C-alpha cells in the first residue's frame, strides 16, 4: 500500500466515480483503476460496490475510509514540517 493508492481510494470515494477522481487528481482513469485494483488485491477486500459507472464504498471501504483520510492528513503534515525545517537550514 502506498500514499498514491490511498489518495486514489479517498478521492474516488468522495467523487463516486473514477472519471471524476481522475480529473481531480489530473491522472489517467486506467492508471487510477489499476491502482485501486492493486490496493484491493493487497488488502484482499473489495473497497467499492460498482453499479455501472457509479462507485460507492463497500463495508470494507467504509471501515477504512476515515483511517485513510487521517493517513493523508498526517503525510501532508509531515511534508509541511520537513519543508519548514529545510527552509530553516537554508536561511
């Protein structure tokens, strides 16, 4: 599991479709779908219920969604902290 997959998962969950998530993330739909399939395979669960082009969180997806959001927020905080430290070293 990597942060790109987690971000893809959260964005698709928020958008309800791979197409819209791909637009928001400025990436290829196929790449995004493959990322989710790889994450589902690694976790051995289906994260979404698929109805046509519409995706909704499965029970497993609902169970991990908040933790995934928290992971992304934490990663962003780490990046920000490190950038501030780096700026301090370069001042």
